[in-house]
């Protein structure tokens, strides 16, 4: 009887813990990413303080999500150098960048990174980690970076057509 009661208490506790985890809401879900290119190559024009990789990268697909509990998933396929069509590194990292408010009430940028995750020579990687998001976390941007911290892919999409003129 004591063993049955102990089992019931454990299962009830696990149910409460998983219910709390399920309360996390998605902050961002994305189906597009774009590789670093053009004026974002190198440190000259960083996005949210993160400089771009030194060479142009492209990718076949990038998708993922981040929730309020800080659970981050990024799945990239074909993230490779434009010049060679291969990925020369064996690990990628995920970074979430948030606009936040610092202790003095002023706006701030907070970038939180995962550890390294394996990446194939064909540029495939699955990054699944929990990061400590600042509170609040406004306007999140998700990056895939090299271990050194330079971004090689970011949430967003590249236009396939030239922008229309705004002359009226």
C-alpha cells in the first residue's frame, strides 16, 4: 500500500511539473532563415551587436521556435559557404537576441547563446537547447552562429524580386 501511495505521489508530481512546462507559450516560430551576405559580412554592420561571418553563406531551409520557458529549436539544412557549397566547421550555435529593459529602465539588447551543436559537412544541424531569456524579451531574432560568435544565418527571408520604386 505504501509503495502504491508513493507511486501515486510521484506520478502526481510529474503531472504538475509537465503541466507547468506546457504553460510556456511560443514567442517566435519561424520557417525562413537567410545566410549572411553583402553588407552584413564581417564586423562592419552587425545585427544586434553580432557581426556576420567573413564569407557569404546560403542555406536550403531553416526553421524553428522559441518559447517563454527559453526552449529553443533550430533546424537548418544545407547551411554552406556560397563559394564552396560545403560547411567547413563541425559545430553551430544558436543565439536568441531580445530587445529588453535594463535595471535602470533603459532599453537594452540581450543576446543569449547555446553551446555548440554538431553540424555536417553538408550544413545540416539540429539545435535544441534551453536558454535564459531576459524579461521582457521583445522582438526576438534567432541566429545560427559559428563558435566564435559570428552569425551565418538569421531569421528572415531574402526578397526574390527588386523592391518597387516609392516615387509617387
